[in-house]
């Protein structure tokens, strides 16, 4: 009798514990907005930091660097917004056309409870995606720009741009890894090394061209 009670208790405990297990979170639901935010901020940071390094390799005037960085911020934000708007709008048109074709094949009657109607409501907004990309780019770009504007010594200014860009790149990479469920170390390291390569190439090529008298 004692053995029977023990077995039943274990069975009941197992049955009670099974529903408690949490389902694995689907990180793919965050994919689109995560991509726009991380790519936008990373592009802004790398683009303007590289631009500042390139201008700083041939000019020591802080005004020239700030103006070039500001122009890069505005141009990059507009480019990101337009590119994201066109991309998301194209994706939206393709999905709408596919849902329309599927609806015509099944039934001409519109059913409000149809899962496709819910999917239609969840389609991304091109305007919202464009605004998010432009804002993310601006946030990333303004960091090295602010670091440059208040430093008079040229060598210190260049060093600060590298340090600020490196720290911000590492933070963006880590945040992207945490939110997206990717390995944090790999994500941060990949973004950091990519930013260093971009800054080094821009600095080196601009310096080389200036030495050749072009």
C-alpha cells in the first residue's frame, strides 16, 4: 500500500510540474525591429567615426571635422530612412499581393476571423520603420560627433573618437546579442572588429590620397 501511494504521488507530482515549464521564447518576432535598430545605430556610429578619422588624417581643424561629421549624420539618416521605407514598402506589397491571391483562390467572401486578416494587421509600417532607422542612425552618429566637437588638441581628439567608437560598438553588439538571443561575446566582438576595420581603411586611404597630392 505504501509503495502504491509513493508511485501515485510521484506520478501526480510529475503531472503537476510538466505544465510549469516555460516555452522557449521566439526571438524571431523581434527580428525586423531589432535589425533596423541595431543596423541603424551601428551604421551611424561606424560611418561618422570613419568619416571623422578620414578628415582628421588630412586636416587638424576641429571645425572641418565637425562639419564633415554633421553632414555625414544628416546624409546617412536620410539614406537609412529612404532605404528602409522602400524595403519595407516592397515587402508589404509582396505580402499583400500574396494574401490577395490566396484569398481569391479560396473564397471571395471576407471572413473577419480569418488568420490572414490578423496577419494583414501585423504587416510592418514603412513610415514607422523609416523613422526608427533614421533615429537609430542619428543616435549612433552623434556619439563620436559630440566627442570631437569639444576637444581642441588634434591627437587627443582622434584618440577620443577611436575610444568612444570602440566602447559604443561593443555596447551595441552586446545589446544586440542580448535582445536577439545570440552569443554576447561573439556579437560584441564582431561589431567591434568590423568598426575598427572601417576606421582604419578610411584613415589609411584618405591619408594615402593626400600624400599623393590628389
